[in-house]
């Protein structure tokens, strides 16, 4: 049986021949199977409508996808919605396997039920690894069947360098993709599922009293940013597939292997600035389509020593593999422009300012069945808040005086004590409502 690397290398050689002969393009050089330098980043900028490549660096190098895997999880889920296999209101139960996933996750108990709609929002905004498992098991019956669907869709879309073994992107040496393939997937999501576009640019979600901000910092910092997904494991570094629109033009930027979450946002913003500032007619005529980029046969770089090894000064360390929401820069002002890409102008600071979505209310998410239109919180929720303002009740007086105590003398002029009536019992909320 061929190993995964040999299989991907064979795919790369086959695609290289097709790219050089069937499309009328100059055949690209396929390097000998080897290991990419650990410091190399993969960068790619593509026009979303035409698929034309505007800028690229190591775009066909194999890479560990981390949580950008969830883009394909969303694709398979959206396809199930489109094919009426499930609905947005379909309820999926949290399994013990979902509970066992590493952070980032929602942390629900086994047996908790979540709608498809809420699970997708939690997965894409908070990068919840447990919700990716919930969707996989709910849509296909098992993780194994779901990943088979993921790979089938990848093959159909022409993602020749991609292989999936799980739906959330947690570490696995056989989970591989490339910037080229991720741009192909991003274009397919925009093209095939325009009705689900609102999922990509939700600034934050609210679950009860907890607010979770989108791990894609560009949503809040770069004017025009409207998607898509971040990813991080130690081996991959900080990954980002981002989309932005300006003056009727939409671009897709892919950044793989950045050293920090700020760096991946900075690099994506600089790619966007270069693309929006360029003359579209020039690159439309001269550049090839993203599908024509020739895959490289190599081993994905391991960024662990660059990103997660102890001893790096001034660099906060991630808490765990796959931990997206624990970055040191969360809820703090962002600093851009300190890591400009080679050959690109420094980005004006006024283009990257945190707080663009400050006036946008969080989208409410919850567990349990879909709430009907006009739903209001159950009385218990309001009762808890109201009861917190009550003064403490005095200790109850015993009806029987203690032994040896003198009976109290009656006071004819005293007014009877008026005690407030006991409040009516409050209705309990549904078992899995939050």
C-alpha cells in the first residue's frame, strides 16, 4: 500500500503533466520530495470570482491545515442542508467523543442537544472542536463516514494535495492540504452556497452570559473583511483563510505558517491591500488560475519549534494544541505593520484598527430546540435577576417559645405586621436551554 506522502507525490506529478500540456501553460518545476524550510510561509492571493492568482509564495507546498479544516466541515454540512438530508433546525446530540475533544470547544455535557444552525455558528466563530464532531456524527452517522465525504468533495473540487482524517483539524500527520487547495475550497464555498454567506462574518456569539469573539481578527480590524476561518496547531503555525470585498471586487487570501495570530492577520491584510491597489486587467490577462498551480511533492514543515517551543522572548505561548481563543492578544488593541511582507508597502495604521464591529450585537446561540419567532427568556431567568435585588430575609421565628421564657405582654396599640405574600413558583427552563 502506498504511503500518504508517496500518494500525494504521485498526484503532484500527475497534475504537473496536466497543467503543462492540457491547459497550454508552461509546465512548472516539481521539486524532489523533501522537507520545506521551517521558516517558510505559504501565501496566496486569488480573485474570488475568476480564480486568477494575484500573488503567491509556496502556495502549493503541503501544510497541516489545523482548524481551517472546518471550512470543509462546513462545506459538507451545507451540502447536506442543500440536499435536504438535514435542516438548520435538526437537533444533534453531543457525544462522549465530542466531549473528549481538546480546546477550543464549547464544553457541553454528553447528551446536550444542539441545532445544526447553532453548531455551525459555534464552530466557525469560536472554532469549537466539539461542535465539528457533533456536526460530523449528526450529518453522516460517524466521523469516519463524514471524513470520507470530506475527501470525496475535495477530490471532486480538484484539491489534489488534500487529505482529511478528522473534521476539526486537531493534530494528525495525515491531515494535509495547501494554500492552493484552500483557495479552491474558499471559492467553492462562496460559489456553491451563497445563501449561507452570513455565517462567515459573524463578529461574536453569545451563549447565556458568555460572549465569544470571532477568532478571525480581520473581521474587526480590516475594512471590507467578510470571512472566513483561522487555524492553529503547533505543527502548522497560525493559519488563515480570509476574504474581503471592496468596490465590487472580492479577494481570497491564504496565510499558512505565521508565527503569531497578529502576524497572520497582518500578512492577509497586506495581501488584500496589494490586490485592491493593483489593476485587475493586468493580472486577469497575465496570471494563471489557482487550479493550474503545480503541486509540490514535499513533507509539510513542522512549525512546533518556531511557534510553541519554550524560550522565545516576548512571544506568548498557546495553552494547548488547537487553542484558538486563548491568544494573548484577545480583547486587546491590535498592532499591525511590524512584519511587512517582502516587496509590499507598509500598511497605513488607519486601515487596521480594532473596534470596527463594536456596535454589532453578538448573535445569540443556545442549546436545545430551535426557538420560535418572538421567543422570550423563561420567567426563571428574569426571576433570578430580580431576586438578587431583594434584601436578605430575617431568620424565621419559632412558633413555640423556648422553655423558661416569659410570654410577651400584649400591646393593644400595636399594628399587625404585614408580611409580603410569597412569590408564585417560577417555571423551570427547558433542560438544555442556555
